C-alpha cells in the first residue's frame, strides 16, 4: 500500500479501527471543513485496520481533540 503523504506543514496520526467504521471516520473528517484525509495502511490480525490520518500542522490539535472524542463511539485506538 502507498504510504500516506507527509511533508513540511503536515501532521500524521495513525489509528486502528473496525473496517466498517473507516467510512464513518472519513465522513466525519470531511464534514469538519475537511479537517484531515485518511489513507489505508493495512490490516491487523484482529480484523481491524490501520489508517493514517493527515492534516495541516496548524490543525493537529483540533484533529487530536476529534480523535479523542471519537475513540469511544468508533472504538478507535491510536497507533504509535
């Protein structure tokens, strides 16, 4: 799989979540004034998937707050 684009001025976060929740997460991020983009990275042994989330460095704190808020409802876990 192609790695997520990352460069100057961008921040990257990785999360694990259920495959069926990837579209929900993408819709939420797009609905928040295109807060971030998601890029598939691979599958986990437990059937979940890892996605990379890329945003502008200036919006990284906003993205972190959204990810914290969505952790419970979507069951997502931050991936180091």
